[in-house]
C-alpha cells in the first residue's frame, strides 16, 4: 500500500524524468539538484512551476532557495500537502 509520501515521491520523479530527461536511477534522496542532476537556475523556475501544478501552490523561489537535494524537493512537497 502506498503512502501519500510515496505518491509525492513518484510524482516528483515523474516531473524530473519528463521535463529534465533524467534517469530514475539518478533520483536518489541525496542527489544534489545542481551538481548531480544538472538542474540550473532557469531549470529551477521550471521545476517550481511544475511542482505548483502538482500541489505545491505555496512554493516560491524564496522558499525553494534552501532546496539542495531530491529529498529536499520531496520534503517541501510533503510540507505543502500537509499544510493544504
């Protein structure tokens, strides 16, 4: 049985795979967005837009500035969904 966090993780992986052509094997919790996954500052804005569509309506660039790893992405989405 999948949990809400599992669903969020799956959707975040889908976004990164579909929009940034990443391999799922790269999407480990400790994968660094910039160094390991090649997400640059412009990609970050695109990522925020896609995450907002999924359910992170309150994710702003300011709030996202401390996001460094794939796990940080999951954590911010979990927080968004709990707060909603």
